[in-house]
């Protein structure tokens, strides 16, 4: 029997040798590893390609499939990479992300294979739809019993109530003047009027102290452009920054901070890399100090989103991301939680005083420990989507809303399905248990710290929270450095920085909903019974994006004030597109450079009540599309008694002007414009807002009629309101035609067919109508105009068109009114002179070091219709050196002979020589225009940014106390060392607030040769370093406790930072060949290597590491 056991033992030993050899080949010693790096420095770096794309590229049957990709280019060779990519035939460059050295491209899979040959490319990723929809865990409902003690008292848990008192400062500790960008599903703008996110003091008489700093949507196909139909964005914005306007018990963490509404997720929880990266770039260029990303989707530490986040942090903004809700499994954080630069947050359960069971665990897929911190994530309350504004309360507060006084700006008067996010506790607030709740809490906590210490860079804020967190009972891959304590973090920062620096004045956008078009009878003429019958009494309200897409159009009877809210809802859901050089772009694919905003006044500019909106789109910062939308309330024929206009008709329509400007060196051949409309009138006919009324939705789409009118080259659709309880038997029609170009092609067909052709750049319309009332289809129409055969460098072309709306009690009269508007808007409207000088955009970093050159390039435009003989462009850097002293750096450039719709670029440079907060201003117009109000839209003349210049020389003597090494000890779960062949892997993360000139590493203690440590560090970020370390238990060892130390000497310090390495080896139990670690992990680690990223796993494991390691 002993002989048999001995032979079996020898068999196990020999069988285990190949495993040991394999592991040692993967995890080489220091000398070999350093030589490996040196030998491969001159070899081409392997291009990262995500799994789904790799399968497509390698599948011969998929080569004709069209795909959209994100391409990462080496920053040092960005221009060369772009040139190489542009040379690939059949490849279309969709969008540049210059801030992140990335582009979006599309083309056939066969063409995309050519990208692999370009040496400047670092990564290629499929830009497919990603779902951020969360499966609410049971904690949302099971742990809330209706008692207040179940609800997290966030400010008490994180100790954020008395920060200023502890610091003995008069500064606000509520996040004053800090801008938090929430990249989510939008914000319920109408529902938050009178709520938590409208203004700062919750006083209806001071509504202009708006909390919303700005808004953009990177999801242009969504109805009601900025609005939240999921509930997520509104909730997380409220947790971070809400004022508790409807219940003071639910005040956000930083109620005095601004909110930047950056919509990147659609109503069903889908997003794309492109949407999010565009949102990051936009937020960074619009003064965001903190970016809160409260969701996740599958991804890795080096995917486009994680890479872009790292770039944002390098530019000085703080990014907060969740660890995910897939705990207690290990390796569960996805993207953006795997980003090296982000603060990754786990959820703390105040009911159990421990990490929430659902909170995601590390390590990341590049084997760094995560999360960084914990914050309250159990039963956290925030505002919910309501979609109904409290206009009555506002008027009671003394605000005169003028034309809005009787206007219910939510939706027409029929049932609206309110989205359920989390667990609603009443009609105004909801509760959620998630690491995303914890993410919003940390965003608010960071706002408090940034407000007090504006010169603290993202690393210093992160380090302060990690250094002062309440130590957890769990290990680093479970709880990070522990539960945040805001007061402790502020006191820690106070040891190194002063609170004397203030952020300075910030000016938010003053419009609640920038793209809100109104054509209304402001003067009440149609309500006068003496007016002739041709005056149809209706007003039009259109939700319109900068891309000129009207997502929803409401029409109401202006003469029937008693039933003002009985509106008709129509969904044109139109799209405009440009084609040239055998390719094309939807307006929704262009970058938004300046949001659509009202230039004149909603109530009208002259006796015709002229209104004007303007926005700017762009492609590659070379081809710009200036969107001008105009409307007139009336036409008139002279004056009665010299003062009273003799009004002749109402003008119910909008004029669209697209000025297409080429400011680059390229030539755009065969430039054409395409217009697409859906025929969806009277959508309230069948109560289509009921999500279960699918048949009603179809009926509302199928009963519209479409016609082509060759005499005026217009296409229009019409419907009768004959169904439903509120049916009026009225008719409504709308049509579109050009007033500048002859119609070249058109087609009436199924809206799906037409839109598919438009998206796929198939512009061969049939010039005929397929409309048949007997065939049930969701009909639509499309029109095309040839603008120019060649748009050369530094030239432009202009297109104008009219959207005319008719409504009446008969179809004939409805159509006649629409045709009259077509005619009169082209021939009989006023043309007031408009002076509107505007700054389109200026890109700047958020932070910089003293004496580092600062430069900016500004794009400016004459948006008006008047020639400017001479004006000035100012660049001002304003630095307050004391209560009564301000230092200014000013650069003034003369701008002469400036034509309407002409774009110019202006460059400025400056070297800051003093540490502090600088208010930067770019101003176009000169003294007379600005101070004597000679511009019709002064807000367009100004662009302000705040940047923070720091001098961290005083920190260098304290560098040892300022550095974070993570993990704090090793090994940690799920890598435990007990038996022969066991191994532990980690990429140690070093975070420093300043650049380190050097740091040396040594291992001391019992058997230091067991620790394989690379002396070559990897810098993914300037102030972040990664140190690969591994331990393999040899086949022959002594049982017992092993005590070692990893010693780190930053900047040649003599007193090292220490990571203790401790593990106990036990007697061999003969199970090495049968446990999960060796049979499962080794095959999955076949792509594990030591590369420019340190240790990493290239692909997502089929099982989580806790399943692999869990059966010891």
C-alpha cells in the first residue's frame, strides 16, 4: 500500500512539473523580463482588437458586412496615423476625437482589415451598441420597510455636514461654483422646475439662479432632446448635487454645485463608445471639474472609454466610476470602472456596516486592485423623473412666465408613462441600492473638496480620500481603502494646500431648454372675433435639436385658453444629411460645436414677432454647418396711424437655413443636402404613450396621407383627428420645400425604407410616390437638392427651406393655409438686421503647472446678417491676488472686414507665472459692442473657462506621505498562497500628485527570491505607475509563515514606503492536479503576458475568479 501511495505521489509530482514550467515561462524573473523588454522595444507593438471585432475580421463570410469602429492612434504619431487611415479606399472617417487621439471610422469588414497594417494604430474596437441597463438587485425592495432608518443618511455616513467648521473657514462646504458633469440618460428638465435641480435656493422668485450649467445630448435620435426618460440621470444628479427642493431630508451631497447635463445613454439604456467619448470631450471643454459616470458595460482597462477617461484626468478633471453590481464575484468591475485614472467606487451597506454584497470586486483585467473607495450605496434616495413642471408654484413665487404662463410644457394632456427607476418612495423621490449611487455620492464629495481646494489635482483629491478613508475589515479587492470621510480628507488636504484660492465666477446657460422653438400668437390677434376667418387660431411648440431634428411638435388652440393644455402631438422625427465625395453624414453624426439657442427673444423681435435660433455643427473642424432657424408671428401691410401694424395673416412655419462652410484645404465634390420626414401626425389619437398600446401606436402611424405638389416642389403629409375621446375632427398638415435650390430627387415610401437608404448613403430616390392608403405602412418622404458641384477651400454655400404647418376644420383649408405660409414666408416677411458675433468653441485643459505655456485656438463666426467693418477679439486671464487687487493678462486682436457667416480662427498664448485660480475669458465684439449692447445676443460673444495653475514644489519634501501604493498588502483575494504551484499576480499601482523623477524597489525578508519583481515601470498616466509583481510557490518549500516587504523609495528617499507580503504555506494535501486554479486558470491565462501594460488578461474570462479559486 505504501508503495502504491509513493508511486502516486511521484506521478503527481511529475505531472505537476509541466504546470510549474508553464507558470515560470509566463512569469519570468527580473533579469529575463528586463531583457525581454529591451529585445522587443524595436518590434511593432501588437494592435489591440476586441474579441467581437476579431471574430468578424477573421470570418471570410462577413467581409461585406459594414461596421463602425473606434481607432486608437499613438499620440506622438496622430497626424501620420490619420493620413494613413484616410488613404484606405472604402473607409469612411466619421468623427475625430482629437483630445484623445482617436477617430471613428466605418466601412466594409474587408476594408477594415487594412487598418491592421498601420503601425501608428494602437487599438481597433467595434463601436456596437452597449447596454447599461441594470438588473435591480433584491436590495432595492427587500431592505426598505418604509421606516426612515432604512434610508441612508449619506451626509452623516461620509461626515460631510461640518467640513467648513472643522477647517475654521468661511468658505462654503457645499460644493459652491463646482461643475459636476453627469454623463447619463439626461435630466428631467421640465419635471425639476420647482424641484431639486432647477435653482440653488429653492425660491421660486429667484428662478434665474439656475443650477443647470449647460446641456447637450449625444443621442440625437431621442425625443425631447435633453430629457430623461429612464430616471437614471435625474436620480444620480440629485444624489450628487440636489437641493432637496421638494423634501429637505433628501439634500444631495454638494447642493451648491452646478450640474452639466450630458446625455449619452438613450431611453432604453443603450449607448455607444462614440456617444460617451463625445460626451467626455464636450464636458471637458465646458468647464466640468468632475465627471460622474454612473453606469457600466462590458469592457477592459485599455478600451476606448477607459483610455479617454485617462486623458481627461491628465487634463485635470476628476472622473468617478462604479465598481459594478456583480459582486460578490471577483474581477467584476467593467468599463469605466477599470480605468486607471478614474476613482472607482464600491458600495457600503450602512445596515450591515460592511461592503454591500452586490458591490463589485477586483482585480481589474490588468490585475490592479480595485475598487479604490467605498461610499454609501444602500437605500440612497434621489429625485425621480416626473415630466411635469411646477409652473403654478413658480408663478406664486412672483415669476412672470409671459407666454409660458398657461403652458404645460411637459406633454399634451394624455397619460404619460413615468419611468420607474429604483424603488419610488413617493411621487418625487426614488431609492436605489447600487455602486452607481455610491459613485454619485463620491462625485458630490469631490465637489466639496474641489470647492475648498481648487488647486488640488485629480490625483491629490483621490489620494486624500484614500488616505483618510475609514479602514475596512475586508481586503483591498473587496473594499478598497475603505469608506470615505469628507471632513478627514479636507483636513488632510489642509496640511498641504490653502483654502484661500477660490474658483471664481462661473456663468451658466440661462435657458432651460435651448432648442425650444415657438411660433405663437403672442399678441392675441386670433382671439379677436373681428378677425377674418382665414386666421386659424393655433400656436406651435417644437422640441428641436442643434442637428435641426424636430423630435416632437405640439399644436394648441391659442384662442381657447380654457383648454390650452389640450394639445395635438406630432412626431416629424426628421433628419437632414449631407453627401459629398461618394460618402455622406447625417446631421446627427456631426459634432455639436455650439448648441442651438435663441438669439432674439421668444416673444418676438419686431412688429412681426421675428424669432431666430442659431447653432453650429462641424466635421473634422474643417467643414462647418451653421444652423439658423427663423420664424415670424405675423405678416403686415404698412401701419395704421403710423404706429399700429396692419396685420394681414399669421405665419405658422419655420425657415431653416444651413450655411455650409469649408475652412480647410480639402475640396468637397458633388455636395448635396437630403431631408427626411416621418408622417406621424396626431400621435395622441390612440393614446400611444401607453407602452402596452402597440396597436394604437401602429394605427396612429398608418393613417397619415402624403402628397407631392410639383407646382411648388413641396411634399406634405396630412391627417384628421377623428379617433379617441378628445377627437376634434380637425385636420393638420405639414410640408417642407426649398426656397434656394431646385428639387433634384424625391420619394414617398415606407419611412423605414427611406431612412435605411439615407443612413447607408443610397441616394437614388425614384421621383415617385409609393403611397397607397390601402397599404398599412408608416409612411415618410425624402427630398434631395444638389447644392454645388464643388465646395473648394475657404468657400461656402447656403441652403434655405421652409417647414410650413397648416391646421383647420377642413382638409382643404388646412392645405391652403400651409401653401399660403410657403408663399408669404418667401415673399412677405420682415428682414431685421441682426448683429450676432459668436465664439463657436475654445478647447482648454482644466489644470496646468506654473510656467507651462498655455495656448488656445478659438473659432469665431459672424452669425448675424450684417457686415462688420472692424471689431476686436479679447483674451483675458483674470487672477485675483487679494481682496482689492486683480492681475490681468490681456491680448487684443483686431478683426476687420468680417462678412456674415464667415468663420475665423484666433490663437492665443500665455505663460502663467503665479499659482492660483484664473478666470479666462474670450470675448468677441470689442468695447462698444459689449458695453453698449450693440449685439443681439451678448451671451454668444463670451466664452468663459476657469483653469487652475498649481505649483507643487512645496509638496516635494513630503512626497513619501503623499504617495498611494495599492494594494496595501499582498497577496490578496482571490490570489492566495497555500500549496506548491500556487501563484499570486498583481500590478501594483503607484499614484502621486506630482511627477516622480525616480523610484527604486527592493524586496526584503524571508525568501525574497520567491517574489518576481520588475524594475521597469509602466506609465499609463503621468502621475500613475504600474509595477508588475508575482509570486510562485516552488514545488519544494518549507511550511510556515513567510514575511517579506516590498520597499519603494520615491525620488531617492531613504525612508521607504512598504507593502507587507505575508502568507502561510501548509502541508501538501495531494490535490494540486484536481483544483480549479490549475486546471482552469492556466488555460485562461494563455494570453497572459508581461508587456507594455505589465501583467494582464487579454480577454474576458469565461468564469469569475472567485468560482475558479473558490473550491479549495
